C-alpha cells in the first residue's frame, strides 16, 4: 500500500512541473487582506489556489471574493489593447494612435469650449499614487476644475461628518484590535459579515468578552444576528433614532460632564434641541419602540467603553452627513472617543476607500486633505508641482453634479478611470442619457464595462496582480501591494496611462514618473504638513509588511494608532457637537398609494459593486447569478408575489425585473435589492437622485416603489 502511494505521488510530482507564487492584496474591499496566489502548471493543465497571508488586520483570513479574485484577472475578456470606436465598432489600435487621438480630441474640446469642458471621474479602487496623479492630471494637465470620483457615492457623508465634528476624517479612530475589548458596540447601517467578512472575528471576540452589541438596520443580516439588540428601523430614519438614543442618555445623566466641558463645543445647544423632541414622535418616525431606544441608550451610556461604527446604511442618505454627526454626538456626550476601546469607525468600502479620498480626487481637495480654496494650501501644493498657484483651478462639483453638467452640455468630455457610473449612479437612465451626450469619452478599465461601451476610446489597464502601489485600508493603515506578475498584452498601469495622456497633451515635465515609488515620494511632499500627512512613510518602511497608520509626519514617527487622545483636530482642539433635526432638509421619497413600499439597496457577499469583475468569476457568479428582491412573505402575499418568481419593480424613474426572495428578515414596508447587476436588473434605474446638501451623497438607501408579480398567484 505504502509503495503504491509513493509511486502515485511520484507520478503526480512528475506532472507538477512548476509552481509560481505571487504575494498580493485582495483587489476588493477595504480590509485589504494579504494573500498569495499559487499557480501550478502541469503537463495537462494550470491550476490556481489562493491562500491568506498573515497581516495585522485580517490575520491571514480571506473571504470568498479574495479566494476567487484571480478568476476575473485571468478572464478571457480582459482588455489587452487600446480600442477606438469607429462607425460604432471598437477596433484595436496602437498606443501611439490612441494617445494622439485622445490628445487631439481633448485639445479641440478645450479650444472650443474652455478648459472646464473636460472632466475627470476617478475611483477609490486605485492606488494612492494613482489617486494622487488623477488630481494632479485634472488640475495641471487638463487645467479643469471638474474632477470628482466614485468615493463621493461611498465615503462622502462619513468624511464630511468626521471633518466637521473632529476636524479630521480617518475611517477608524482607533486600531481594529480595540474592538474586541469594547464593552458596547453600535453597528449602524453596516453589514460587516457580508461586506468586510474577515474582520467579523473582532466583533465575535468582543461578544465572547461580554460586549453588548446593538445593530441598526431595516433587515436582519448575518451582522445583526450577532447583536443583543436589533433596532429594525424604517429606512432613512437614523438621524431621528440617534436623537432618541441621545435624548435618553442626556435625561438619564449618562453623560461625561468633564469630557464635554474640556473637549467639546455645542453641547448646550444640542441639549436644548433634544428637550424639544418627543420620544413618542421618534418612535413613530423610526418604527423603533421607545423601550428599545431606551435599552440601547442605557446600555451604551452605562458601559465604561463603547464604539460606534457606521456604513452606507446611515450614510447613503440625503441627510447622511448630519445623521453620522448625530452618532458622533453620542460618542462625545458619553466621552467615548480618544480612549482605549472607545471610538468611531466609518467602515470604508473600496480597496482604497480611505487613501483615495485624501490626495486630491475630490472636487474641492488637494493632496493631504488640503483644500483647493485655501491660499496657503494652494501655494504648498503648487510649489511641489512646480506650477504657479494662480494657475490651479478652483473647486468643481460632485460626481453626480458633473453628470448633470454633461446633460446640460456644459461638460463635453470625460476621462473616466476605474468606475462604471451608468450602473453605480442614481437615476441610471438619466446618467446613461447624459453620458451619451458627451463629445468625447475615454474609459480606462480592465473590461468593456457598461459605461466603457459608450466610450470613444478604451484604454486597457493592469490588475491588482500586475500593478504596484500603496493602499490605505479601513483602519488608516498604509500598505504596499507589490506587483507580482507582468502586465497582460499591451495593458499599462493606470499611473502610466495618466502620464502617457499628460505627455500627449504636452505636459510631460510634470508627469515624468518611472515608478509608483517615485510618485509616492512626490505625494509624501505634497501631503507634508497636511491633515493626512504621509511624509514619514516610505516604500522601504512599508516593505516591513505591517503597514503604517497615518498621520506619520517624520521618518522616525511610528504612525498613529489612536486619534484624538489629547485633542481633536480643530484649531481649538475641541470636537464640535451640532443639533440634528429628525427630518432631513431634503425630504426623502416616502411610500404613497401609487408607490407603497420603501426600496433600499446594498450588497451580497459574493459580488462587488457593479459586478463587472465578480460576474466574470465563475465561482462567485454561481452563488448569485441574478439579482433578487428580498420581501417579507406577508407583504409578498398582499401583492400577489410568489417566492422565487419574477417581479417588476417600478419607481417614478423607471422599472426593473428581478426574482423575488421571501424572507422574514426584512421589514414589512420595505424591499431590498442589491446593485451588482446591470440593464434590466440595474436597481439604480429606480433610485432617486436627490443629494445631501452638505456632502452631495445620493440617497441610495431610500426610494418609493410599487411591485407587480409577473405571474398569477395560484
Ligand atoms: N461583498 C461585498 N463587499 C463589499 C462591497 C460589495 O459590493 N460586495 N462593497 C464595498 C464597498 S465599496 C462598500 S461602500 C462597503 C459597503 O458596506 P455596507 O455599508 O455594510 O453595505 P450595504 O449592503 O450597502 O449596506 C449596509 C446595510 O445597510 C442597511 N440599510 C439599508 N437602509 C438603511 C437605513 O436607512 N438605515 C440603516 N441603519 N441601515 C440601512 C442594509 O440593509 C444593509 O444591511 O462594502 C464593501 N465591501
Ligand atoms: N443603488 C446603489 N448604488 C450604489 C451603492 C449602493 O449601495 N446602492 N453604493 C455606491 C458605492 S459605496 C460605490 S463605492 C459605487 C461604486 O461603483 P463604481 O464606481 O461603478 O465601481 P465598480 O463597479 O467597482 O466599477 C469599477 C470599474 O473599474 C474597473 N476596474 C477594476 N479595477 C480597476 C483598476 O485597477 N483600474 C481601472 N482603470 N479600472 C479598474 C472595473 O472593471 C469596473 O468596470 O457604487 C455606488 N452605487
Ligand atoms: S473582499 Fe475584503 S474581506 Fe474579502 S478577501 Fe478581499 S479584502 Fe478580504
Ligand atoms: Mo463604496
């Protein structure tokens, strides 16, 4: 028997000729799990296996998306050559041809309609170096004020709340490991179990240590399942719910008087505002019983330590920014910030959701969180870039507002990199119409996405396996993802493409970079002295694999694990509390006789964003190959919708067809549809396009819809 086994393994070994190992980081979410792709080549076939690598954040764990990420990276549809549209068809061209075509068209548009007729739309799924270059490209190569990015749809509410309340916005104010020792945790509008699965063990550990966990979500999810108390609120009512919690905390005197006195401003005004609110009214608005609001408040107020984490459920609202500020009010009132196992976390989304929002892709921002409207900030960055501060454009408008300007004809050209806006923006049919009006659209992508189909030129880029650069994870930890494989075909890195286009436009002197590290070194200078100071971080230091949490102002600085221990980042060192109305300034669509249900949208574990990548992965696509509508069985029966059947969902803006999925996990007045599918299953055809007045975040989480069964009930 032993002999037989031995000869079997010898035989097997003969066939296993080569093993190639690539160390990398997952391209999907903000945890940035480190992993290793093992490629085995035998005479007959090539196989791939992914294993987790130890790291301080996910400790070697991987979720199904990371395990199967290589499937899209090796997919046959990966773009290998530049494409130009001729008579409605894409034809392969050389880089020279593509670049001179781009330069010619951009120059023509800007000659006829001015610099601002060109726009740039970036992404938080690219490296820090590339995000930084996108900002510089818009301001220096194109000299346009119109640049924004997909993070506007993702992180803008939490970012503006953090900046206004604390004076600084970093995803987590303290290290993730502190979660496990926190005694009370509020998880508001976050589905960590499906969206950042590899950090769930921190929360499970907290629970084992005796923590009381409160979840706020209109649905039961794998995340709310670990909660001791689930507040199953009406979609869109988080600001009012937080008022209720805060009111009880103040009334029960569970506040930290000393902390408020020494570290904050605005408390008295907030207190007076709360006095005027009634808990009964809050119960009616939110659908959460008063006794549950009271239980949550007392639990959070009484425990010695506590943390609040929010994600898109709270933030993707037309009052997302102020709703988050109300959760921050709770933290400040109870003095639970800047101390061990106390703090706030806006769980970032995309791989570089944190870093890409710090270095100048936002309409009003320069690197290091500097402001494009501040003269000193402009002077600092202009000096690093070698341009006259006067030449730097002023602030532009947010992502969706740029699209409105395309519709109005004010913006005529777009350089789009790493985003699929006609699927990810609200009111998707309008967005497609607006983008179709552009005179010239360049898309840089791995694939021909739905938006790239509209492009005049598509440029092929490299994937996470091929492109080197730094990423800043949900903790604010800067990590280095080294390139582990050569580019496919003629694909070039995003940073090379940006430099190539700048060169074609005659701006080579500002974009003569030969490596990601060179760009990073310029970014360090540009961010130096700013809020997000990366100056002390170098590639050499990052090769240590642990990463460094910003701010890191000097080469010998260890990085900052916990923020706000001594003071907040406002000039007077104090946090700013603000009173928050129960009802948003921009009203949310409410159910009515014609559109009787709330629609809320979000994610499932196996797909990523608009699904361009994950729908190409056979293992992931097999888990959810089509979209669905989660609906309570009682509601389904009322509307004659059977389980697992096709249903038409209609809003004031359009309609889609998806399959029904009965589930008692969801509120009876609400349906849930994920947004990973396109065309007839693109839920953004239904979603309202009103924006938060502070941060310009669309209200992805609340629309009113009607449903119609596409079968007859037996
Ligand atoms: N599997 C997977 N993981 C991902 C992503 C992905 O596409 N797929 N995307 C990444 C990105 S970019 C992001 S931004 C994050 C997003 O991560 P999350 O924000 O956690 O994900 P969502 O599913 O959008 O929304 C979270 C929860 O909000 C709830 N919700 C809906 N409406 C409301 C409301 O009015 N109030 C409250 N309190 N809750 C509400 C939903 O039911 C949902 O369970 O995930 C990242 N990770
Ligand atoms: N209804 C609804 N809509 C939403 C949300 C929601 O919860 N509900 N969430 C919003 C959120 S949080 C987000 S983050 C947005 C995201 O939405 P999008 O910005 O549209 O993000 P993706 O779908 O990831 O699109 C990325 C595109 O870039 C390509 N790509 C991938 N990697 C690279 C790369 O390295 N370089 C380049 N050049 N291209 C690459 C992919 O193939 C894909 O075509 O969607 C938002 N839209
Ligand atoms: S999707 Fe997020 S949690 Fe899953 S492996 Fe990738 S980085 Fe880790
Ligand atoms: Mo996101």
